[in-house]
C-alpha cells in the first residue's frame, strides 16, 4: 500500500493544495514554505492527530489553522487488491468528520503499528539500554526457533541457591511455565512475565503475612495459669459474689432506712403517751361520742318543746289580740274577756318556760361543742397511734426478709478490681494461645514465599532482556546488523564500515553503532552525517518489522547534514532497495538542501 496524493486546505498556510507521491520523494523548498505542513497533513489524515500535539483535542489541531478549519484528503493505492482508498477528514470549531471510501475499510487496519517511537528518533535512542534492547527483541527481530528444556534452564538458574528441597522449587517453576507457547523467544518472554507477576504477587503476600505476624501479640511477662477454663470459672464466681455483695449492701442500706423510720415512729409514739395514753384516748373518744349523742337528743327534745309552746302561745295571742270581741257578733263578751285573762296568765307561764328551755339549749350546745372537740382530739391521737403501731408491725416484718451476709470481707469495688485483673490475664492468655497457634504456620508460609521469591529473582534474571532473551537473539541481532551494514555501505558508498550491536548479557550494556577501522563507535558518538544515514537505515529495518500494510517513512530535515553526493547516493540506495526487496517502503523526505541529481523525485513547494 502506498500514498498516491494528499489534499490540504486550511493547515498552516496551505490553501487548496494537492501533492502526488511516488516510491521515493523529496520535498524541497526554503524554510517556512510549507514542507513540514505536507508531512503533518499526511500524519493527520492517517492518525487523526499530529504527533507532538494532544490526541483527541480539536482545539490543539485548530491552533495549526489560521482559517479555523482544516480539511485533508489522502489517497492510497492498495497494490495487492489493485484498488484505491480515500480518507477525508474535516475539522472545524463545531464538527469533526471522517469519511472513508470504500466505507467498509477500517483505518486502524491500515496504520496498525505505524505509530512507532520514531516520530522523535532522539527520544527513541535516548531510552535506557535495557529498554532499547527489549524493544528490538520484542518488536523488530524475528522470533527465534528451537525447543527449550525448562527443567534444565530453571535448575541451572538456581544452582548456587542453598535450597533444602530443590525438587519442590523446580516443580513450582515448571508449573508456572507449563502453558507458555510459541517459539523459543516467545516462551522466554512469556515465562519472564509469569515469573515477574508471581514475584509481585508473592511480595504482596509477604507484606500481608508480615503485617499479620506483627499484629499478633505475645505477652512474655504473663506468669498466670495456662488454663483458660479455670480463668473463666474464677471470673464467673467472682462476678456472682460481687452481685451478692451488691445485693446485701443495698439491703443493708434499705435496713438502715427502716431502722431510722422505726426509731422516729417509736419516739413519736412516746410523745403521744405510749400504749396507756393510746387506750385512754380510745376510751375518751367512745365516751365523747356517747355524750354527743345524749346532748343531741336533749337539744332535739328542747327544740320540739319550745316549738310546741310557741305554737300554743301564738294560738292564745289570736284571742287576746281580739280585745274580748266575739268573732261572730263583733260585740263584747264576758266569757271571752275572762278567757283572755286566763290565756294571758298561761302565756306568761309559757314564756317563762320557753326562756328556761332556751337557757338549757344554750348549755346543751356548749356541752355538745366541748364533747365534739374532745372527740376530735382523742380520735386524732388514737388514729396516729394506731398508724404508728401498724407501721411498726410492718417494719418488723420487712426486716425479716433481709439476705444473709456473703462469706467475704471484700467490698464490691475490691471484687471488681480482682475481676479486672483476671480479665486482663485472660486477654493475655488468649493472645498467647492465638500467637502460639498461628505463628508457626505463618512463619512457615513466609519462609516458603521467601524461598520462591529467591528462585523467582534468579529465573527473572535468567529470562530477562539481558539473559536468555539475549542468548536466543544473538543470530537475529547479527542478521539485523548485516542488513544495516548493507544499507549503510550502499549509502556511504564505503564497504569498510559495518553496523554493530553490542548485545552483552551485562545489564545496561546494550548499544548500537558502527565499526570503522576495527574500532567500534557507538551511535551517540557518530558524526551528524553518520547519525543521519544510520538512523535512516535503522528506521527502514523498523518499518519493515511493523505489521502495517502501509510501509511509510516520513523524515523532515534529515538530509540537511549531508552533502549532495551523500544525498544522491542515499536516494539511489533507497530506490535499489525497493527493487531488491518484496517489502517496498515509501519514502517521503523534506529538506532545504538542494539536490541536483534528485530531480526525478523532487516535489518543489
């Protein structure tokens, strides 16, 4: 698959521009003319963003557009299916549109691994030696073949470890790698990942076990009984005794209250005169009650007699008041006159009798008042005395129900202190029992995990980038160096230089560069021109290794450090390379350096 053309509108200063491409292309022009814009337009069309700007950020993209809208259309030729694919992207402040023709084409299937870390080659080569070696092994070099004897590999890795039972450890390792598949390198990489994962898991388990062990408490100063049931029995017995003491103390407090009340009642009873006075007041109450009834009868009789006499007197007065006249004839009557005199005499006797009765009545009422007062006073004393006698009897009965005194001289507080001390002993004993029950098992588990991690550390080192992976990849690295050597010699037109990879198993020793005059020069010490061609050759190898059907190299300002002869030689080498290999790579370069002998591939901006 190759790029046929790119249409640009609104990206930087490009307005309605279309550029066509061949296999090898060199975009030439002065600074600021728009060379990099063409490369960015290709990246935007394929990736949906421009490397160096934020992904999925419309605002970041529109900063590259003075018009506030961008449109790019890339046309691709599918050489295998002899068909064209068009990808159109429109970005405005409001919308982002992507249209692909044919519609069933998936852009991710086209680009695949095209987003390699070579957008910034200096950043790529600036990684640590181990990271660079790992990248080459996993992404560029072909998988090595060959069967692996895992038992032999694992056994050899822990040969210097002092394990009591190595067979158990080896079985553990073989179980971890039992399901690794693929070629030898794939198996080693997969095993390395498994070893690291288990190592990480075991470290977490070790931390958990250590925290559990540290959380256990052992009281070395505890010297009490080791019988937990005995302690529980003592605590329960003391608890029951404390309840008895509290109940007895409460009863005694209640007893004191009863005694105080009894004393006060007896004192009051004595004040009232005691039993003799109480009986006398009862007799006085009875006598006064009889006297009251007698006086009330006399008063009633006197009142009746007075009423009868007053009625008789009134009847006589009607005749007397008539002046001796006959009520019928209204004339003086001697008989009536005589009767008036008799009635007047009778009235005088009646009035005198009424006066005597009223005098007696006054005396009766006075006696009645005195009798009632006597009854009231005597009844009050008798009632209070009776209440006191009844309450004293009740108090005497209440004091019979007091509980027996507990068989101890300790107070409830002292018993509680003893219970607290025994409870503390119980907690210490329980902690010691738990510690003894779990510490041996936890220690064994911790020891087993430490043994496994010791073995895992050896196996991780054995299978990592600087271990077995390097050993297995010696031939692929040599083949890659040969490919680089052929490219670089052709570009330099110099057969005396060779590409070289330093793949020692020593940590962080990996590097790559050139051998000139039998002297190895690492990449970072190459001249700028040498770096330029070495980078291009290495990028060709990286591009060939990716899975994208679009083999594409975009390089900006790469040739500014080369002279015209080196540029011409490079272009011829690239064209010859495409003819000699099945994996054709499309090269699109941009630069300010004029190249007279590259007119056939020039794209002038």
